[in-house]
């Protein structure tokens, strides 16, 4: 059976890394933050307050896909925090990967702004929130292997909702046992 992956997606400040780490820890799966896959040019562009475009994001998405494929060959389940703002990005990451699921964390703009004002990120300024919201194509109900969660009710509640949904959709049936891909 193919190795499962959960990509926790959404705009900056929605909780991708926090929920992704918590989910991976609960499942004893590997975790990676999508920010780790950005090349130096992307990082400098964002640090300068310039939004990334499709051309900038293509090698980043390819790096994430290669990493997932390598984990798949190792039979290591994983959670990745990855904005995956557009449907075509998600389709690319799902392609040839039958057990990739997206967990979209939906958060109102006012909440996002508040969160971003109180956190430190080395190269993602609050000013880029507008460009991310403009680029975001929220997953539609018919988009395959995608779960949408309202992510304003605290980490533990969001985590429990995510686990419930992933179990309901059958993703956790094989890989929910401890040791099935642990580590970071």
C-alpha cells in the first residue's frame, strides 16, 4: 500500500507548522516544514516583501515532491506544512501519489492578521498576507483528497478534528501505528 502523506495547507499564519508538527507527533510520522524547501532567491524575495509567483514556486513544489517520493521509497509516512495556495499546485503534489491528502486550515483574515502581528518569521513579513490571500484558491468541495477545517478553536481542537477526518476518509487505517515513520 502506498505511503500516506498529509500536507497541511493555507496562507501564512493559519497554523500550518503548529498543526503539522502536532499531527506528526501524534501519529509518530516524520514532519517537514515547506519553508525548508525554498531556495535562497525565494527567501530573499520574500524577505524584501515581494510575493512569489508561479515561476518562483515551481522549483519549490518540485523539491517537496522529490522529498515525498524519497520518503515513499523508504516507506516513511509524513506530514508537510505547505501553503499549496493554488489548485494546480495541489494537483501537482497529488499526481502519482494516491495517498496524499491536503488539510486546509481556514482562518478569517482578522485572525490571521492578529497571529502574524505576534509571531516572528525570518523572511515572511505580514505585508505578504495580502498576496497570499489573493493567490489562494480555496479547495472546493469536489477537490479530491482535501479536508477543510476551521482553524480558530485552539490547537488541540483542530488536531482532534483533523485526526477524526483523516480516520473517516481511511488515511490512517494502515499508518496510525507508532513507529510507522517516526522522526524529523
